[in-house]
C-alpha cells in the first residue's frame, strides 16, 4: 500500500477489524448507565467483603465481587438484552446493597 493510502485507511481496518457505525446517543447513554451500575454494585460488594468477619459470608461476597468484576470487563460485549437486564435488575440490587452497607 502506498504511503499516502495508509493514512486514508479506517483505523478499525488498520487494526484488523471492521469499521462500525458510531453509536447513537441513546445507546451511548445506555452503555454508560450499564457501566456505572455494574461498577457501583461491584464497589458495594467490595465494601461488604472488606467489613465481613464471617469467613463463609465473606467468601460469598468475594465471589459476587469477582462475578461483577467479570461483568464489568465484558460490558462492551454485552448484547442489548443483557444490557436491558442490567438496567432492569441492578438498581434494586444496588439499593439493597447500599442499605446493607448503611446498617
């Protein structure tokens, strides 16, 4: 490829992928909400695990933290249905976890 043509190549193609249309504002906002919810839930589990003195309960909390860390890492690969599930269920979970922290 001539030197001038390389600069006109789409960045995704240059990196071996396919160009993708930019996200809509609604999708971008949805993804940000998913990001924030998963991060907040993981932070709550981290707080609870750090305080817990019962080893059995602490192990369960650490397992939940690990699960949500994994969910956070894969959030960009989530399907629309998975994101919808997070948006539907995590606010209630977050409320319960925050209430437990405040006890």
